[in-house]
């Protein structure tokens, strides 16, 4: 209900702007004011809206705990004697009843008789807090308007003050982005340190068994678990290699064709289509891998295996007959298809950024188009293309949905593309799905994996930036 005061606040903002602009015009007649009337109006709008909006935001942040405290302080003695968990459940049902919703559970006497009265009291407290917040916001906005109208005069530097507010807002936005990143890193490091206090780093990085189990009893089988993440790193690396083997050549060659060989009409059609494909959700690629590519690959390898069974390569044929839908090859191929628009778009922009004078000079020396591409354009664009490839590798390492649906969940230390494997991101999702206990090594291992993944992708991005900065060629 507090936000119902927003239309009133918007109307007050419009009135403050119009009033401030009109007042500045009247007071500036016959004088040369420092700022324009519109800037005075914007300054009046800021002092009217910002304090009131701050009150509304603070009310929405603190009204919940305050309402709970007021509801609990006046509760009957029978409710006060309940256990804390049951007492909170009773207050939650009382608030629901007061809002016109049914209670979440059936309460025995005498709580069933107390519930309607407590619901009405909770509704009154909620209404009182919301009305109080709205009235306080309006009063603060009115005081701000009175203050700023008293400040408006021809010599006031309204333009500088408005720009100061804008700079402050931009600074806050930048600080929020930076603090969010710092908070994410701090959370990863803190919980990773908790994990590494129970599992040695060497065992985590170089261990070959991944079975993060947490036992209910100390004598339960597998109670200690195994946290060797090397199979996860191997699966991530294998799928990334397959994806880049598909995306790198196809994306680069398509970029060369679009940049140097395609006509304007063809480029105008294909380039937007590639950029649209880059925005397709990864879960769609996962469906494509699980329902189309996986069965097709299984049928292909099973067919080859059927032809080899009984011959000199009977063992290989028996193995190929057992190939299933989920394998690293399927996940890597589909991930490579997903990365083709990414690589192609970046490479196309980089090749087009090469100065036309280099092309003209090559043609003037008698070089053909293909020779110009091989000997002039690609060497000139190589730093940017290498950076684009490293960024694509970072994207492949962080992919989750395709691997979950197409590669399986088996943690195997293998480089066989026909085996089911898993990756770091898939295991993070698996470990944090559902109700988890955040004081066990099983759950905390997700933060260790997350920190490792963060450091790897950060290193790739830094290397990509260094390559571009170190080997960038400067042209006149």
C-alpha cells in the first residue's frame, strides 16, 4: 500500500518542476541568471522527490521487522508461551488471516480462537505503518519543496547543483557494481576457505576421485567422501576443446567470408541472423543436443559398431554398440554450434577494423583477394582474433545447461569423447540444488569449485587482454 503514494509523489514532482521553473523566471526578470529556469525546476524536483522516495524505501525495508516486533509484543500469554518456531508460524498465519488469506495450518484450541483477533490486530498494525510511511514521505517532500523554493534566486548555481546530484547518482551506481563484485569474490573466498580447512587443497586440485558424500552416521559407507576435482577439470577441458574445434574454424571462416567475399545484400541478411542466434537461450541448445544430436550420434556409432562386431575389431565394435545419447562429443559439438555466432561476430568486427589502406596496398602490389586475406588481413587481425577465441573459451568453460542435458553427471577422468563426463559448473548446480546444509564439506565444495572456475576464467580474460594490448599494431 505504501507504493500507492507514488502517483501522489509523481504529481508533486511535476508540480515542483513547474513551480520551480516559473519561480525562477519571475525572480530573474530584468537580471542575468546563472542557470536556466528548467535547471531550477530540476533542482526543485530533486529536493521534492529524493527525500520522499528515501522515506518510502526505508519504510519498505524496515516495516517488516517493525511489524513483527509490534505484533509479538502485544500477543496473548498463550501465544507468548509457544516455542519460537511455533510462535513465528502463528504470527505468519495471523498476518495471512488479517490479509484475507487462509491460514497455512490448522491450530488447536485456544490458538484457533485467538487467530482471527490476532489477524485483525496484525492488519491494523500493517495499515498504521503504511499510512505513517506515506504521510512521512509526503511531509518530507513538502519540507524539501519549501526549502528549495526559498533557495531559488537568479544567482543560485542550480545547474552545478543538479549536475552534482547526477554525478552522485552515477557514482552510487558505479559503487554498487564494484561492491557487488567485491561481495561475490569475498563470499567465494570465505566459503572456499571453510571448505579447504577440511579438505586439503592438493587433494582437491589433484585428486582423481570425485564423490562428495555426507553421511548421517559416522559408520555409514562412504562417510568421508572424495573431493578430488581432477575429473571435473578434465571433463570441462575436454568439452571446451571439442567446442572450440567446432566454433573456431567455422566462426573464423564465416567472418572472413562475410567481411571480404559476401555481397552487401547477403551480408545484410546473414549478419543479423548470426547475431540473433547468439541470443538463443542455452537451454534450447540443450534440448537440441538431448533430443536430436545425441540420438543421431548414438545411431551412427552403434551402426559402425554393428559392422565391426565379429571381425578383427570386435572389441571396438562391442564398445561402439554401447555408446549412449549422453557423451562429451555431443555436448562439445552443440556448444561449438552455440559459440559460432559469438566467434563469427567478434572476428568479423575485428577484421573490418583493419584499415582499408592495407587492402588497397596489397591489391596494388598484385596480390589476389585470398593472398591479401592470408598475408595481410589475418596477421593484422590476429591479436583481436586470439582475444576473441580466449573469450569464447571462457564462455565454453562457464556453460552449464548444454553439459547437464547432453554430457551426463558421471565424474570420469577420461579424454574419450564418447564417454559421459561432467564439468565444474554442472557439479556446482548439483551440489546447491534443493535444501542444503552449509556447514558440510559436500555443500562447501561448490564454493571451492566456483573459486577455481572464477580464477581460470579471470586468467583467460587477462591473457586475452594482454595479447590484444601487447601485439596490437598501430596504423596511420
